[in-house]
C-alpha cells in the first residue's frame, strides 16, 4: 500500500487583490502557502504592519470583509516573501497579478508577462504553473519556456465577497493543454479540498468561459436597468417585479436583477470590449454587446440627471452631500464608480463627500471631506447615497431630515427604508419606481 501524497505547498504570486485573497484562502484550507511578490516594499509593508503588533487588525493592502482576521488566524502556514528562491519548494504555483483595464476596456497584460518572467525560472521542474489572472483567449497557449505543466484557471474574484467565494467556490474551470489527461496530483489534491466540481477543458474554452459568464451577468443587469427605468415612468415598481423573476427556474434566485447605475469595477467592461474586438477581427455580429455598453453609459448618468433636475437647475449654489465613493460596498476599488461619474458632472458645485474606505482625494473634482456620514449630511440641500455601505443602512431618515437644509435624497440602491424616508418628509428618489 502506497503512502498518501503529502499535502502540497501552494504559492500565489502577485500580492494584489486576486493573489492575496486566493493565497489567504489556501492557508485557511490548511495548506502551507507562499505569498510572493517581487516588490520588496509591498512585502515589507505587509510584514511591517504585522510586526507593529496589529495581531487583531492587520491592515492588508486590499479591503475585504474578514480578510485581515483570516490572515492572522492562519499566519503560521503562510510565508510572505519577495525572494523568488522561496518558490522552489512549491508544488502548485499560481500567477495572480491583477490585470488593469483602460477606459476602453482593454487589458494591460504587462504585469502578467513581467511576473511570469520572474516566476517561471524560479519554480521546480515538476511544479505546476497556473495562470489565474484573467487573460484573453489564446494567451495561455502562447506562453513559452515553462518547464513543467501549465494550466489556466478561471478566477472567481468578486469585490466585497472575495474571501467567501475563494473559500466556497461554485466550481473550478481549468484550461488544459490536453483536457483528457488527468490533472497533476498536487493540483488535484488542492482543488478537491474545496469540495466543488472541477471542469477541465482546452485553454481557449476556459479563457472564453470567464467572458461568457460575465456576458450572462451583463444580460441580467441590462434587463433590470431597462425595465426599472420604464417602471419609473409607468407607475410600476421594479422591487415588486424582480422577486417574481427570481422564482422562474429559467432565470433563478441568484440572478443579477437589481437595477444599478451601469457596469462598474472593470471586469465586465473588459469582457464586453474583448468580445467586440474579437467580433470585429473575425467579422461576427456583436451588436447586442454594443447596446449593453451604451445602456451602461446611459445608466451612469442617472444620478447627475436627477440631482440637476430636482435641485441644481433651480438652485445652482446648492450644497450636495455624496455618501460613498467606492464602486460598491466592502471594497476600496473605484474603477468606473458611479459615484465618481456623478462627481465629474458636479463641477463648480458645493460638494461634501464621505466613504468609510476611499479617501476624498479619489474624487475627480475638488470636494470637501466629512469625518462621518451625518457630518456630510448636515446642511446639505441634496443627499446622494451612491454606495450601499452597511454604516449608511443604519442611518435614521428622521435624523437625516432634521440635519439637511433641503429634502431631496437620491438613493439608487435603496439603502434607506423607503417608507421611513417618506414618513420623515424626504423627497426620496430611487431606481425602478415612479416619483413625481
């Protein structure tokens, strides 16, 4: 009888959002984990905060619920390093730098290529290298000079719930040079520890699977935004309609049916841009994708149109309070943030802002920074709640009404209780319902 394979050593390379969250999840599953980044200053800052004694509140470079505590709880299994030589003992090595996008949704793959040049020579010949960063179809197959097995794995990162998804993935989609061949033992042992289906397929299928998933999400978002806007004009209420759709098995309980202010965060926009570029190159029809992009741009202007029509057109000197700068709650990211899009339209307006994580300096215009949400609200003629942070949900509409000079509250994500807001005398405006 052969001895069971020892638990593999897992390495994540690139200590940005994706790599850091994924690596900490690996340690939480009981694996000896290496967190590597060639940026010695970044590694030093992580260690420095740790050595400063913040054992109950380590401040990692990204903001995610429970991430700091999970890191501290599993620190004895984690090696944090800027030395590539430490990668030699890893059995499975994930390449996981974030892939930024420009304003057109084009990915900048230079971070992946530069990190690959550092990592590939440093790992053992038998180690399995896995590209985890999102890359376009054809990228993985085009990689040269890797000595051992090479795979691509679809990442599951969703800002704000990233650690939860890393610990409890729905499935693993794995791109392979030969989908019929068994996965390397160390990689299979690692993936099976998460107890979800493993779907091997060719490289290009896996690379396109991630984009296909996001296309389905965009379609749901497009339906919600289009129909919610109609609700605002015909007397219907989208919040009454969405639950009925979620009970339809063809749509489902977890559908993206909450109306919003256009696509944000960067990933969905990148995939739409990729599909349009591929369609143009291969002469396929992507008209529906162009329509989604245009709908997203229109929705981003909702808050600016509303605050101008209800307040600024009649009172250009009005003071506008904006709560939330992040593109959604529980993240520090402002990529394509609806809040920043609103602020860009408020040039020469008296604006005060607050966000629990993002500094006021992220705003595209000069703004006043408030120490807390009620400090921002006090004396405002209009309030725009642009990010549904939990602390904002605890605000009392009656206190808001007492503190404001005006009465207009734009709350696209229904952070406040609508009935309480109306009872407090606020001119409460939200997505998907008619307001005179």
